[in-house]
C-alpha cells in the first residue's frame, strides 16, 4: 500500500468529528498498525463555522459532499451523512465509481442499497466497509465475515438497538410503563425526539438484514424482515416473564430454516439463564451460531460518538493495510437470491397472556381450544383470584414448541371468547444453548 | 492470490482431523469467501494407520513434519503438533524461512517464541496466524488486532481456561471441594490426567501473554505473568463471595499502569452483576477495554475439536484471501520491550478471610492493624457466633481500593496473631464497568 493514505470525511456530525479526532489522537499507533500514515486531507459539511473540537486548517473543505467524492487526492471516502438515498447514496456510488474505497456507518444505505453498491465496488476493485453500521463499536461484521468464515451459520440474534434495550431494562427494573420511560429516555438523550426508527424496530431491522446477508451469503433483503417494535410491551408482561424465568428483549433474529431464511425483529422472551438476556441498558449484543464454532456472543456499546468512531477507524486501518473482504463476505455475483421462509411455519415456544373475567369454565375453554389446535402447554399461571368475584385476572400459558400457524389459530379462537376483558397478548420464546 | 491455495497439516490429532474435515465439508463456501480453492495436499503424523474419520488418499504423507515444512508445493503450513520447542518450533521456523505462511493453535509456542517467529515471518514476508491459540473459536485475536485497531487498550481480561471455569462453576453450584470436582472433571474428559497446565494457570498465562502483546504493542513476555492457579480456592470462599455479591473466576488480567504493564493469572472476585462473572462452565470469555470503544466482551467455546478448527480455518481463509496483519498487530521491529509493572504497586479492592478463635478483642486487633497500614474497610461479615464459646468462625473483610503493598503488610501482621486457626486467605477484587 501507499506511504500515506488520504481520507476524505463526508459529514462532520458527532461521529464524523469523533473519527477525525481519533485519527489525529492515535496517529502514531495507527501508523504502526496499518503500515501507512493515515491522514485526513478533505472534509465536507454544510456549516463551516461550527466548532467541532478540532481544527480544519489545512483540510480541503467541500460544501457539497459530491465534490469530495470526486476529489482525486483521497484514497478512502468516509460517509457519515446518513440516510438510504439522496446525498449519502450519491456520494458513496460516485466514490466507488471513482475507484475509492468507502467506509460508512450508514445502516439504512447498506440494508437498502447494499447489493447495488457491492456490485459497483466489485466492478471497480474497491470495497465498501461498514463495521460501524451494526452494533457500533462491537466488531461483529468482522467476526461474522472473517472470524467465523469456516462456519455454516444457522442463526444470528442481536440486541441491535440500545434505545429499546435501555427502555425495556428500565421498564423491568422500575416497573414502569413504556410511554413514561420513553419520555424520560428522550429527556436523557437516549432516545430521539422522533423515536420511530428506534422503538418501532426499523433501525434494528436494517442491521439484522445486513447480518443475515453476511451470515447466509444472500442478497441483503430488508423487505423480508418482519418488524415489530416495543410500543406494545407492557409492564405486566415484563413482570410475568420474570416470574416464569424469562426476560423480554427486542431481538433481531435471522435463521436458516429448511425452506428459507426467517428474519424478524420483535420483542421476544428469552431464558434468564442465557447470556443474551443479561445484556442490559444501552448495550448491544450479537449471538452467532456456527456449525463448528457453536455459540459466540459479542457485547459492547452499540452507539455513540466514540464507539462508532472506533468501528469506522478499524475499517480505515484494514483498507490502509491492504486488507479487504468482499462487501457481504463473498463477491456480489456469488450472493444468492434470498428465499424467504414463511413466518407461519416458524416453530418455537410461545407465551400467551389473557386477561379474563374470573368465571368457572374459562380455563377449560382455553385449554380445550389449545388442544384442538394441537398446541401443548408447558406451564400455566393464573395470578391470584380476582378480589371481587367475577373480576379480571391475568392467565399466562407457556406453550411447548409448536408452529406459528397452530398458535395463531388457537389465539384467534381464544380471542373470540366473551371471557376476555382485553385482547390476548402472544409473544415468541426464543431458545439459546448458552 | 492464487487459484488454488495448498495446505499442509502437521499433526493429525483431534484438531488436525477437525481442520481437514472442515476444509472438505465447507469447500464451496470457503471458495466463495476466500476467492480461491483451499485444498489440503499434504499431512504429517506418526501413525499412518489410525482412522481419523477422513480419507488420506491422494495426500502426500510425511512421517516427519520437518519434511512437510520443506514441501515446496504447499502455501500454508498448519502446525497442530503442540509444545513450545522441539518439533513444533522447528517446523514453524522452517516453514517461515521457506516462505510459507504458518497457521497454528500453539499457545505455548507463540507465548515463548513469538517474538523470534514474528521476526522471521517479517523477514520472509509471510505471517504466522494463531487465532486458535487463544480462546478457541472466539475470534478474539482478530477483534483485538483489527476490530479494535483504532483504540488504545487499557485492560484485557479473560476467562481463558475452560477446565478451570468448569471446576469453579461446579464447585459453586454444588458446594463441593476442588479435589472432588477435579476428579469428576477428569472422568468426564473436561480435565487432563495431568491437570497441571490447566489448574495451575499456565495455559491461561500463555494466552494472556499473547493478548497483552497484541493489546499493548509490546514483545510477548510470558515470564512477566504472575501465575496462580485454582488449587487453593475453597468452597467456603466461593460461598462467602456469593454472599458478598461476588463470584470467583480464574482471570487473566493484563493492564496498562503508569509504570508498566501488569500481567496476572489468578483467582479473583468479580461483581456478580458484571457480564464476565456470568460466563459459566467450559465457556471462555475475553473483555477488552479501549479508549474509544469502551468495554467489549466476547464469549464462546474455548476448546474442542470443532471450535478450534473453526479458528484455524478462519486464519487459513484470511491468508488465502490475501488478508494478513503483522503477527502481533505491528511489525516485529516496532514492538516495544515490555516494561513490567511492580505487582506490589497494584491497586484495587481486596477480600480477606480469616478463621479466628471467637474471643473478645480479635476484631479490634484486626481492624486496628488494617488501619495502621492505611487499609480502609468497605464491609465486614462475621459469620454467626461459634456454637461453642471459643470456637472458630470465619471473618471476612472487604477492603476499599488500596495498594498490594499495604494490603500484604497488613495481612502479614494479622497472620501472626494467635487468634488465627489457619492462615488468612487474601484475594483481589477486580472491577468492571459492565
């Protein structure tokens, strides 16, 4: 590689500024580790006057990031603008076509335009690296793409959104409701003013789609991800889960099934003895399962200026040192089309919680209906007796492994009973070996 | 890189056989991931007749691995013989000098001869890769060397020996003594007939020395590691630790201190709320702390045919794909000499457990002695009163952060008291942010 590798940074928000600062602060060890001098020579951002905590003296400044992508001086373009289309897409595409490597933290872009960008990268003999796009500072892209390259992967599971994990952890620890904790998280800066991307699971789904592509060698297929956020998770279900030995987590799960790949982001219950259930607060974690390695769990900070800059710089060092891997682990032309598994055929255990008027015969009706659909019960808890006769009580059923179709059928029938005081709540239970 | 990368495997024990089987079983996905055909063309082992679960037809067989190292056909020599000198050392050295890359699972070799081998590798423009040498299938070498390349590392901590972790876990869960659980572990195949390398901490120390070199950019310095195994850990201390909210783990800890690098393998107490305390049974885990990324924890299977083969093959794929890094993260000539921190200057919290004759004035003596040495107590538990007056009771003191010198001074004085029925037990408490 060259003696000096020149970096252009597009976007000087917190992560962009953090990246520039890291590259400067650790200049000497990065030179030892990469075998080259890594130097930021150009940047682009809209506001030249803002104080970002570093000097822009000597840097070529572009108001338009598209001009930065055309700068023939730079070797690597670092895209930290965000968004799956518009300028971020234009800039990455132009840089790749211009023979520059791209490093990005942009999960939406990779999840939605990844295949096209990988093809362009391959055609131009450059790469697009995106460690920072998934799970922040945790080197999970590298672990999956290189560290576990000897394995057929059967499942990837992740706590991929720190905001959701923080909210769920706080709800459990303090017995509070979603809306209340979200409002507090917004005040503390752990959740955005518009929390939709986070709490509705979209951010996690972007990341899951990327992990699934790497794990299974398929074209990234964001639309295949069934997405459900955490707005409907109640303090009651969190508490009942604890009693049963489970914890509720927003998990992204991608798994190989006989008929295709199942991809979901949703609140699920996991055994409290498992490693992933113990990942709390703003931390992220990814559990990978390979046929040779068995289960591997990686945990760390999934967001923030410094952890994200760490991942961006790891990608820069790799490229500067002449190490690169195909964008999704194999050349774009070798990626298979994704075959989606029917979600109805999902098999697993389930948690079903009813709120019923406490009258004789209700349980007989419920258990008969489950039996009719071939659903077998592992356990049941009925919480106390209502204080006044005919009051409302929660009834919780844990079903042994069954199909989603059978379970949905049973729940649809049960939902029609007059004994319900509110609609049943159904949640999948995900099993882990460790 | 070439269209075909030819592999010679020296040593066909369980890991060698597992590696050959993996390379064959996943031939197609490995070709996609590496961009080359990876083919085993030659092997060496002493016994040609043993059934290893794969056919050796068509493979060149060498009785002496030194001849394999001289085979001009092969591109990568995979050393799975073991041991820090003798044939393993000869074979790796010869292969590197012969311009071949080396992949090894040999922690003793890297810990004791790593610097010399790295120099030879650099001089011959090849690499020696050893992901399998530390924490089995967990891609921790890659994470530290590449994934966290943007960070100054402050501390590396690991549960690096599955046998010890299994024994400590079982002792705690079943309230049993070390000798008893060791005997069972030997019967189950979790411990060797001669368990010295494992239970006395030597295996973990080899791995820690390697991690320290990568983390801090220093020459690997096995002799700098203060090593203490788990033979003296008692069921009583495990139980008392639980009561105090701690768990006893055999940890390898390497940390940067103002005066040098402190490296230890010893039983320590860790807060039960931390992630690393929850890694149980045969699992390994490594916690890395970087100035940008914060804490990152990786967990998985640290030994066994298949996890180890997974790591060996990951290294093979990297080399076949043309990705390589300097042996210890930076060129051998850029490695700094290791500066050892004085262990006496270690600062941290401590657990001190006495068994004392339950007489008036004992506690006053003990607390006065701690105070005299400037050691401040965080908490104390005295376990019940002895049933007969003048009986023996355990007294546990948790000391606030202090120096090892102060603590040892106090313990030496306390050990001289006539009130002791047996020598005091002192254990370090290690703190983690998560």
